[in-house]
C-alpha cells in the first residue's frame, strides 16, 4: 500500500477514535444528568474533533500554538455556556462537571492525533467511569470517616515524604574513623597499598571492615604488611571498582559490639518495610469497609487476615464469650485469618527478596492450604448454624504510632539477630525466631531476609527459621483464644492449629537440607 494512502488511513482512524471518545462522553452526559443545551452529545463530538483538528494543524504547520488557539475557543464556549446556565438557574446548585468533561474531551482529541492513542482512550475510560459513578462516589465520600482520611494522609506522608529522605546505608557507616588513603590498586590480585593516617594502628594478619564517605561500607581488607608509610592489604568484597587512588578509607570506631549493632540498621530499608506492611494492612482494612459486615463471618475473617490476623482473632475470641453457640463459625473465621497470614508473608518477602520467597514457598503454602482445609472442615460442621457476620473493631486503618512501634520492634529484632549470629552462632537462631514470632511474624521474617541477603546465613537456614517464626506467631493466636475466648472455641482451634503446625514442621524437615 502506498505511503500516502497509509498516512491518510492513519489520520482517518485517529479522527474516528477522537469522535468516538467524544460520542461516548456526550452520550453519558445525555443519559446521566439534566439536559444541558451547551453540553449535549453533538457538542462533545465536536469538542473532541476540534482537539484533533487543532493537533493536526499544529503538526502540519509545525506550530504548537495552534492547539492553544483551539483550546481558547473551546474554553470561551464552555465558560459562556456555563454563565448562561447559571443566570437561568439562579436558585439551583449548578456544578461544573459537564464543563470540565468538555475541556478534557478536547485534550483527548489532541492526544489521539499526537499519536498517544492508548493514553487518549485510557483518559476517556477514566472520564466515563467518574461521570457514570456519581452515586457511588458520593456514597463513598459520605461513608469515609475523618480519622480514615487522616490515616490515609499520614500513610502518604511516611511513604512519599519521609521514606525518600532517609539514608539508604547502614548506621555503622556514620560512626567511623579515617584510617588512610588508597595509594595504589592492583585489580587482578585485589591488592591495595594504603597510606596510613597518623594515629591509626594497623595489625598484620587482621581483617578490617572499610568504608568510604560516599558509598558507606565497601568491603573488607586483610592486612598483609605494615610499614611506617605504607600498608599492604588484600581486598575482599564486590565494590573494588568504587575504590580509586586518593580515596579516603574509613574504619569502625573500635567497639566491635556497637559496630555490629549499627551494621544491622539501615533506616531506609527499615522504613520501607514499615510502609510495605502498612500498605497491606491498609488494603485489608479497605476491603473490610467495602465488603461490610453482611458478607458473612468466613469472608470477614478471610479479609480481616490481610488487615491483621491478630486483631481478627482477638475480635472473634471476645465475641465467642457472648455467643458460644457460634463457636464453629468463629473457628472458621479465625483459621481463615491465620491461614491468610502465610501467603501474605510470602508476598511481603517476595517484594524484597525473591530468592528467599521461592525457597520458603513450599512449607508456607502447605500450611496455608492445610488451614484452608481445616476451615472447610469447620464450615461443613457448622452447617445449619447462623452465618451472620459479627462486628470487628479496626479503629484505624493506619496509625503513625503503630508504624513507629513496628519499626522499633523490627530494628530491635534486626540487631538481636545480628548479635546472636555474630557471637553465639547460627544455632541460636531458632530460639530467636520463636521468641520474636510471638511478638510479630513480619519483623522476624524481614530480619532473617536481611541477614540472608547480607550473606550471614544460608538460604535454607533463613527459610527454616522464618517458617518457625510464622508458626510461633500462629500458636500465639491460639494462646490469645485460650486466655480471652470461650473454651469451646479454643477446643475447636487447638486441633486445627496443631495440624497446621505439624504440616509445616514435617515439610520443613523433609524439604530443607542443613
């Protein structure tokens, strides 16, 4: 097909799409609201067509100001039409939705003619969705509480204001001493000659963790020879390319325990985990609000597990004291909420450490699937009983205090884990995982992920202890039911949780090679 014909076909297609988008928006305006003599179906088709023709003229004459001329024409028509409507309807509330839609329709035509066909169509879909869902949007605005809006604002602040300004390096990089400057580098042997600073002592045969002002931790030096004016060392690490002659090398303060503790704390990564966990909880809260309490106990428990499996368990445990005849239904909800914790944990770890996610997936999914089977078992046994939902108290979708508390707990577990590995060895990790899991499964999971990525523990050992921490958190929920709930609910859940735990433990011992 000749090029000229192809070009003409493209232009006709673009004009047709622009007219089609204008037609759809105009049709919605005709069907969805009071008649508007200045914003009918034909008007919107012409608005889109005018945008497309303005963009076409701008392309042909290489003058983008022609688009502005077309826009000013549309704006004049829209504003004059609006004022005429206002004068005619003095006592009525006159909105500007139709007028704004007309302006957006003009730019949809511009986008389509400029070659941004997908973007123009996407914009048209968004406009149609906003215009056609007037009742739903108004209903949502009336159902949102002030504290929920404030919680959303706080979440946006910690995500898009606080997170970007936090330093993305471990704190040990900020507590260092100048040790010397790089004099010479032999890349093939990773040998470095250092001109030492006066007052800093190098010991032959020792290993020295080194930092730079710009990059933070860059590796380790094994000191080979010590002279008065020159130090010979062998570099180990992955950042030799970051070192250059003249670069200042810095060393830890000298208090090894303090350096070990600080090396576990990266403010940016810790806060990123806080944001991630908060986001998933926020999503669960939103689902609960959308679904409402009429969805049934089982679905409420399933979605509640996304927001907080612990809060969900506490809620149903307390209600079991008031309505013990619903214990089997409550058991369904609690088991579902606890089972959701496993895939949620898998998702969270997958975002920051895909290798660990793949390695821990089997036992985690086995426990989650076992939980679903147990929930189905209780559901079958509860047939004939009421399945009406119960109120659940999630007073705040996001709390800044809770986020800071989680960050502090996470940082503490990071430091304890790093100290235990450094001074007690890996054999103590199961104890740390179990104790930490009683408080928060997410914190110990991300702590083990961090240690594995730092090369301190193996992938299998990190996965094993992560699953152990999740199991510990699961049995902590059973303890909460025992202390705060009805004994009948505890009896129902005890067998289910033991089966879930046994499935995870057996899978771990068969799957992992230590």
